[in-house]
């Protein structure tokens, strides 16, 4: 067993800054945390130079889409929307090899780590060879992503995706979707294969791509294979067209249909839920299900703004996802989300509730940490005993931290134009030091050659 003791001048514990903090770690897991401990009383402690924040779970990622960032920002049609973006994205998805995927994922994970995410829930639907035939090891693409995570030193929760149909009214997939083709049995086997190699760094769950791609029987079949604690993720209510089709074909809106025909419970993580109705928000709360918001992707794709006040006021676990990878920083995700809500309702400080008691950035940070452990299928998350020792050491000299501790998160989210994350630790090991990663050059080089081959 490896035991390490750290000491930090400040750490964010139980939703607030505490001073003179001792952090005890055994085999990469927090054993105990205590504040008001004089540094001189623990001479053996490793000193963390700045304030310590818990790292964030990235609850929704498609690693391969990092290859595509910045390449769909020109309008080629009279109307450019999610559906025209998807055609361009498929062009990349059709070609990418396992080696290229590993190179791209490593670059992505490096950037996410520098942006303060240390665990990535990978919503994984690129399963087969480009022509749709199975790889000799059906998990070839999943292992490529895990290998990238191991090289960088981040954790993953692989979510093999059930992807069976091209639309609500269509049976089967289009030619360009054959790489994604799975059914409930395939996903259950993939989950079993991934779960057999569970470690403190790597977990597994399952996903349904959407109600377009997984019809009623697919959902029911998958649930027969899923254990009581396994996270289930699904894209839902992201697009107005999806909601309209759900109304036409299923007779109700997608979240309502899930709640009433399949049954939601605390295993479920609804990704986007952008167009949820007030009734659906209540149904999610009643079921104890959680919601994954992906603000910069939803903005980039023109999906629409969700009713952030409804999510804020409901007792629902929330997380953030980087999704299409246009942004790899949770501070920017929180800023984008809050600004979108401000523009929507023409008010300020939407997240700060109850008024006068909490700063907006503090409130959203606490909320978006809330369902991280559950989304990732981990026993605990954050600066607490039993959680993996993942944390960020802030640069004490950064402009964002020039005021007193109660304003540090406000500075990071609303005032920071440079990354104030000096060091990032995963399982008690320092992976980013002084803002850089030891394998940065090698990973960048492989990423560049993969991009050259792809484009
Ligand atoms: Zn997604």
C-alpha cells in the first residue's frame, strides 16, 4: 500500500473554501481530509503550492469528434443546423482507424486534463471496422480509447452504445452508419468485457444512442441485461425535430415516453434534455434520474437553450459534458451555460440561489459536481474519503485569484482568460505540472500525423 500525505493552504471541501488542509491518500484514494491543520505539525507532508479544487467528471464525450473541431464552422447551405453538421461528422466517423482514434483521444484527454477534467464518460458508438465488419476483438476501438487514457493518466467510464436504427420510423441503419451497428446482446457483452477489466481508473456503463436509434424493444432488451448500479446514458430531447417526431410516432415527448414506457430511475443520465417540458423536469426529479448538460456543444450546434431555471430549482443531479469537444474546459462550460440563461431570461446571476447566500460560479460548480460519481459509476467523487484522489492545484499568482477566497471561483469562471490550473493530480499522482504534461510533445506529434492521414 502507498500512503501519501498532502497539505494545501486552502481546499474546496463540502462546497466551501477551508484553510490549512491535510489530505491523506492511500493507493490513490482519499482516506481522510481535515482543515485547520498547521503545516508544521505534518513535516512529512507534500506541500501543494496553491488552493486545491476537486477535479470534474466529464460526463459526456465522443473522443473521435476532437478530429473534427473547427472544421464545420462555415455555412454551406441556406440553413446549417445539427443535421447538416452530422453529415460532416459522419465523413470523419466513417474513416477513422483504431490507431488514429487512439492518437486523437490522447490529444483530447491531454487537453481535458489541463482543463480540469480527470475522468471521462465516453459515449462510445464507433465499434466496427469502416465497412461495418466486426474487428477480431469487438472491443478494439474501446481499448484504443482506454490506451489513450492510460497514456495521459485520466480515468474513463466506457459506455458502449446501443445503435440499431436510423430513425423513429426506420428499421435498421443507413450505409454510413454500419460502424455503429449494435443490439442489446452486443452492448451487454461489450459491457461485460469492459467491466471485467474494471480498475480504480476505469469503469463501465451502457448507453442507448437516442430514441431514434433505439426503439422500445431495444430499450427493454438492454434493461434485462443491466445490473442495479450500472449507469445508463442516453441522448434525449436535444433537437426540436426529435421532439416533433417523438410526438408523431410515440404520441408523447421523448423524456415523458421514457418515464412512462421504459421507467427512469437513478441509473439514468439524460444527455442534453434541452427541450424538456416542465412536466418532464418533474418526472426526472421524481425518478431520481440525472441530467448531463453540454452547454458549448448545444450552443455550437444551435440546439436551443434549455430552461436552466427549471433544472436549477428541481432536486436533480447535474453534470457537464464536453460532447463534440469544441471546448475542453469546465470553467468555460459553466460560463457559457450561465450566459445563455442570462440572455434567455434577461436577468443576471441565474445560478446564485437562494439570493444573497452563494456566488453564481460556486453554486454551479457544486451542482455540476453533484452527479459525477453516479454518471461515471464510481463509488464517490470530490474531496471526500473514498473518492479517487483527483484534484487541481490553482496557480496562486493567477489574475483570477487576486481577491479573497470567497471570490476565487467567480474569478476562475467569469474573470479568467488564461488557464489558472497549475497542477492536476489523478489518483494522487501529478499528471500536469506547471500547466504541461510530460508526454505533450509525443502526443501532439501523433495527433498531427493522424489528422494528416484523415484529412
Ligand atoms: Zn453526444
